[in-house]
C-alpha cells in the first residue's frame, strides 16, 4: 500500500486547505524585461543560462506544462502563456494554487510590476508587507525630502512617521539586512556611527542603496521597536538567495544578540526561506526563543524533492508546529505561486505521513498540523486589519474549480452574479461562462446605481432614494461564495460586492457595510458579531376559485404539526440536501403557526458568512418549491 493510499484522508486535507501565502512579491506585465527563466532560479546572467540543467527546472517545467496541457518544453510553455495573457494564466495558476490570501512584499522593485492591491483579481484577500530598507531608500532618493543636511534624528523621524502612517494597513514589516550587511545585528550601535553610515550611503551616488552596516543595524533595531509597538511581525530574509548576498552572513544564529536583548523579548520574527541551508539552526532557534517563527517559502519549490522534504523535516525536528508556516515566495510570474503551493502540499503530506508512520504524530494530529501550517498559524501571527478583502470567508467554503469547458459531463454554461437590493429583492446578472472566467471574474460587470433603490412593486428607484439611472457601479464577484447550482447543474452562482472603482466599495454596498460594522465592533469593543437565522416562509399551492387560478396556503395545519411536515417532507428533504451541498448547516425544521408556514433554522456563523448563507437559503427554498410546483414566499404573515 502506498503512502497516498494509507493516508488518503491526510492527502485530501492537504490538497483541500485554502492556504494563506504569507510571503510573496508582485506579478509583472507580460512584456516585462525579466526573463521567464527567472521563474525557476535565483541565478542571473551567465549562470541563469544553465538553469535548464537543474533538477528543480526539469520538474517544475513538467508541472507547468501539465497545468497548461501543452508540451513540456520551455518554448511551448512560453508560447502558451503569451497566447493566453496575464489575466488568464493568473486565474489558472491561482485557482490551482488554492490560496485564500497572499501577503506581498512590494519593496522588491522589478520591471513593470503590478500594484500589490491589483492581485485581489486572483485571491479573496491581499495584504502588504513593508520592506524597511526600501522605505529608507525611497525617503533618501526622494528629491522633495532629500537634503544634504541629514542627521540620524531627522531621518529616523521621517522614517518612523512613514511607518506609523501605514501601520494599520500592512500585515508585517520585513528586513533584507542579510543581503546588505549580514544578520549579526549590533543592537547597541551608536547614533554617531549610524549617522556616519547614513551620510556615507547618502553621498555614495544615486540611486541611493543602503550598504553601511551601522546604519542598517540602527534602522533594523528601531524598526523592530516600532513593530512591537504596533503588534506587527518582522519578516527577515535568512539563508540562500541571489548572489547579492554573502551566504556566510545569512545564518540565523547571528541574530542571537537581538534575541537576547530584553527590548525585543516581545517581538515576533519570521525567518524566511527555511533559512536554507541553515534549517537545523532555524529549528533550534524557534524551539528556544518565543520570538522566532519559521517560513519555508523559496526552499520549496526551488530545491530537489528530497531537498525540500529534508529541509521541512529539519524545521520540524525541534520547532513547534504552531510556528511553521507556508509561503510560495512567488514573484513576477503566476506560475511561481502555483509551483510553490503544489510542491508545498506534496512535501507537507510526505513529511506528515512519514511522521505518522514513525509514531511522531497520530493521524488527527497530522490533520491539525495541516491546517496550522497552511493557514491557521499565519492568520494568528499576522496583522490582518490591513488586508484588502476577506480571508475569513474562505475557511468556511470550498471553491468550485474553473469548469473545463470541453468536458461534456462538467459543462457549465452560465454564471449568475447575485445581489440583494434595498427592498431585499434577490436579483442577478447572468454571464456566459467563458466570458465570466476570462473577463468578468476579475473586472465585474456594470450596474446602474438605480438598481439598488428599486422597490418590490416597481422596477424603478423608490422616491427619495436619490438613486438614478445616471452613474454606474461594478458588481465584482466574490469567488469565495461561488457554487455550482444543485437544481440547475449547468449553471453556477456567486455573490458580488459593489464597487465604485477597483478596490473601493460603494457606500451602499450591503456586504461591505456589514463587514465595516463587524470590524468596528471588533476593533473598538473586541466583540465578534455572529448571527443565526430562522427562515420562516409560506408554501403556497395553486387553487381555483370562481373559475380563477390563485395561490392558497399549502395546508391549514397547526404549529409543529406532524401531518404538515409529512406533507411537505419531500420538499424539505431536498432543501436540506441542497443546503448540505452548499456547506450550510441546518439545525432544525418544523411547521410554523401560520397556514402553510414552515421554518428552517440555521446555526450561527460569523455575521458576514451568515448573511451570505441567508441569501443562498432563500434561493434554495424558492427554487426547490418551484420545482415541486409550489410557491415559497418570505413575506410576513
């Protein structure tokens, strides 16, 4: 029996978890000057030309070709990706990666890179990581701020002010001190030495690039103090990278002086890249210092299969599982996010399954570790107030894969984009599936502002709403709410956010209003808003009176009457089955007090999920009733 067969439940869990990618970089335009070979290697120049001879390249190229269903050659893969364009390959790669959030360090400046918020096109939530060295260089290179009379006090005032101004909108700080002067940080560097280093870097020519160790050490320690103040983790590059670094200075053991300094005892430091080849050292540090956390992106997927497995095993030799996290270290190309996620899942499964075989873990413990490594640890560590989008909804939902249009048995023709207007009417725009996945999935569809103000009796804006047909918003699909429609198997449905421009919610968007209120309760009162709904509705059947057809109550039974439930049981059973398929838990069902009235009660959920579920519950009840020849209405008694 293979490990895959023996631990099938674990394999399924590893593949299914919607991962939080806790460290990555910006994607670039298709016409960027960065060669596609950089997708596979940290090498540059002549060394990059030998990349096709590496184990990682050969394996990764086959992985990408399998995803694209093209020949496994560099030429064919490049030809295929260019023919599809960035949005299409991005959608395909991120869908395959199954990510619920991506945290982006946008301080790595690369040719024709997209803004970090732009990546919301592909994942439910995006967060920004602020690289401190890039911020410092930006301040020094800024002509409006630049001055030949810099002092360390003047500079640090400008630097810390900039950090504080964005502290509520970022998930973490990051340092690449390892690249510039090494990790042997002097926590007691003097202001005089730091100022001397500042002026040395400032006068070295444009563009300014930080090199002086005293200045970098001073910058690092002050940034770490600010990180503690604002409850922000600090990511640190450790271990291997491109040839710009001196690997001898990238061993995380050099951080001992920082870790022993009482000023930084409450800091949270994330050692990136599995600290490879210093993975054992990183594991030791995480086991004895509460401040240290570990992230294995870059080592996975850049090493060989056995190298990746060995590196993760070394991290878990001593480090608590609660301190080990996934990231893709994806950058420039969507394929890097796909490769990072795919290989991380393979490696984590292999390591955890072996741990079960060895007796280090039980299967339930391995399943728990899967959720921790791919998702829970990052959600607990990072500052989520600054993310764009919602990462919480993803944990309660399973996204459908992009339909394979060529497959007859899995053919989807339409996608319904659903919204609820101010009068509680469910409305939808229906998009042909190919257009949805090629265009609308990312950009949404236009909608006249008046559509939100229509009443239940008239398809026009209600008096006094101040909403007219002049002006348009965008209905932007929230893919975390997308499902195949059980009663219309060739269609999908998805809820939408209303945006006035990309990334900016319309003031009348009900979903965003609820998210905003929930956030205020959490931030100001430390309260979580949960909700559970009793869905009461009337079942009506067609009747004839005086030769005219009209709707009459399904029956005239009393409250909780068993005969009423018997009569409606075929409908209610199907409703329950469909809701289970949509991952909506029903707590109980019964006949209500009104004639032909029934109730479907749901368990409580976080308020935004509960509200989304309520919309789908009503869609289900109405549709199943209609299928059986009845009318379900939620109008009051």
